[in-house]
């Protein structure tokens, strides 16, 4: 299995973000106050992945989910007609 360089870079970034989220300066730098306010590890991981998603696609995770649901709903409605 060949792992491309982009996937390795993303994995390294996720690991760095997860390891350094305890540092308040880094948290404030990455995502405003959302990471700094949250003390939950899962919320910090989500915020880190969301930042990477925004940098890569210019959309956040919620917007991707909304678009997917909207597309699926439209396709379902068209099939029913």
C-alpha cells in the first residue's frame, strides 16, 4: 500500500495539534477561542480536524455535511416524482 505525501502531512498535523492543544497560545492561534474554551479532548480533536478541512477545501465539516444531506434529499425527492 502506497501512502502519499499529503496523507502523511495531514497525519503529522493532526498528531501535532492533539499534542499541543494544552498550550493556550497555540489554541488561541489556531481557532480563536473555540479550542481554548473547550477542555474536552474530543472537541479539541474535532476543532483541529475542522481547521485542516477548512484549509484544504475552504469549507468546514458542518458545511460539507449540510451539502451532502441537501444533495441526498434532492436526489431522493427527484426519484419520488
